[in-house]
C-alpha cells in the first residue's frame, strides 16, 4: 500500500466520542480562563484574586480563580497526551511508521503556535505543547503503560520541588539580619517594579496601540514567558503521560471497564483538588511578584497541583455524564466543537482580541469582570452552533485541515 494512503487521517467513524466531548467542554473552560487576559493585561490576569475588585466583580473573579483557572489547561494537556497515545496505538496496530509522522505533526503545531503567539495573542499554549511534544516523542513513545502515570507524577513534582526550594530559600534570606539580606530585598523590589512595568506596557500596547505596536509587545511577552517552560514544561509533560495512560489503558474509550477509577475521580479527586485550591486561596489569594517565601510558594504549589487534580475530577464527571441518558444528549452537543478544537481555540483569540484590543473595537479594560463570563457563554454557544454547521458539511475544521495536511504531506479531502 502507498505510504501516503496508509497514513491517512482518522475518519469520523474511528474517533473516540468521549475525547471530542471532553475537548468541547475544555474549550469553554479555556475561554473562561483566558478572557481576563484578553480583556485586560495578560500579566495582571496571572496574579489570582484581584484585590482592587469589589462586589459582583470580586465574587466572579474569585469563583473563576477557584473553579476554572489552572484547571482546564491540565485537562487539555491530558487530552493532548491521549491523542498522542491513540495515534501511536493505531500506527503500531497497522505496522505503520510513527516517528516521522508525529515529528511533522509537532513541527506543524509549533508553526501554528508561533503564528498565534506573535500575531494574535501572547497567552498561547500551543508552542509549549509542541516543544513538550518533541520530548514526548523522543523519550516516552516506548514507555510501558504501567510506568506512564509514575513518570507523569514524577515530572509533575519537578516544578513543585523547585518552587518550594525557592520559597524556602526566600524565607531563609528574610530570616537573616537586615544588612545581610539587603541584596535580596532590593532584587525582590526590582522584580515587583519590573512586573508593574510589564502590566503597564501591555495596557498601553494592547489597549491603545496599533497592530504593529501590539505585535512588538507580543514578541516581548513571548520571549519573557518562554523561559517558564524550563519549570512548567515538566508539569505539562507529566500531564501528557497521565493522559497517554488513559488512552492506552482504555479508561477513556471503555469507561465502563474502569467504573471504580472514574468514581474515584468524581468523589475523591475533585473534592481533594478543591480542598488544595481552597487552602492555597486561604494562604495567599493574590500573587505578589515582589515576594518570595515558603508561604507564597506553598500556596502556588497547592494551586498548581490542586488544579490538576480537579481537572481529573472534571474528566470523571464528564465521562459519567456521557453514561447517563439524562445528560448524554446535552454533552454530546459539544462533540463537534471538540472535533475542531484547534480552530475554535484560535477563533476565540481572534474574536476576543478583535473586540478588546485597541486596533479592534477597543474595549480593553472596559468590560467589568462580572460580565466577562456572560460574554464567554454567549460566544461559546455561537461556537457550538457554528461547529455543528461546519462539521455537517466538512470533515475537519479549517485549522485541523491545515495541521493534517502538514502532518501527512498531502491535502486530505475536506468536504463530506
């Protein structure tokens, strides 16, 4: 058989419905999280609860921080790992080459991510996924199934150890005599000033700047944030491996055989994760860039780990909803949006930056926090409807078609 034919993209009949539904659900959470960094400065959206908010705005900001922020990028990360494992299993079953295929796939994703980060919105996650996808391909494609969650947990603990170590070091420095810690205090003060300047620069470039000025700022944001991959890349890679286990074990494709696992995700993982996030919120509801100590680091670690555990709980509840006749119909409405998740993710950035940025409609820093989730729900409803219309006529979303064309080295037919 011709190699190009043997490496044809997955057809609708071969897809795992639960994966598409979970992707659609995750898309909603991603926009609920990202909207704050699109309607206002991106850097300011990463600090937890905004202490300047009051009333309904404060309640909504707190609810999003507790229930959404840091919960849906782990879910998407696990979905990425599931997709990797599904492709690998199908290639092995058909005795087809996989390494070169997946290498082209992550290279294409890297190109899409760079275009998104530099031309549309600097809060992109695709570049990180592509870079960690290289590591996944090089070192973990032959990892036995039983070792996937072990490696995943170990990698997720890397930034935990680093963050707590830095916090311990900061607390130790603060315990020293004032004269001895002068350099440390000065460095922390400079960092706080630098972060405030970053927020002001984003407000100026995105709020009232031209497209060219916004693009220069996006490049600056990208180069500033790419260094965080050294710390958080391991966390995302660990989530990839956990997701790969769900696919290779059959826990996502055949959930009925893993009823006890999904029960634990719903009734143990979700409450435990929420408790961790609440503990983090109690310790430090707002991140201070000019502070480094064990208390703040512990709060950061609890938020990070708790978010990942809550993502597992959300996964368990979506899977349960698909098994229940009363909710399965409603959840299955999300499947077309999930099938074209990349297109929808990019569309979210295009539309929202067009609404808020200065070179668009210019509503930057003008939409109250309490109204932002309402805009998200309305727009996501339109995305779901548009996805149904599109998938009834085409086999892939437009970005998915481009991604597949680059991956498989041929232009797959797009019309049904």
